[in-house]
């Protein structure tokens, strides 16, 4: 059980790192007190879910 938990944590950390690198080159228009161009990751781009972390939309 402990190995499964550690594996899930490793997968999540790798996903966040890859998505952080992905946001460096992708931007989108966000309606935040007017239209603003921001860096957007895979979650924002595919599912339109607003998760703001480190001044980026994941």
C-alpha cells in the first residue's frame, strides 16, 4: 500500500513539472477584470478549469 501511495505522489509531481514547462510557451486569454493574456497549462486549455498557482493558469 505504501508503494502505491509513493508511486501516485511521483506521478503527480512529474505531471506538475511537465505542465509547468508546458506553460512557459503557451498563453491564453483570461477574463480577469478585463481580458488578460496569461500563461496556461494543459488543464486550463483542455478542461477550462481555473486553477491559479505561481501566477499561471494550470
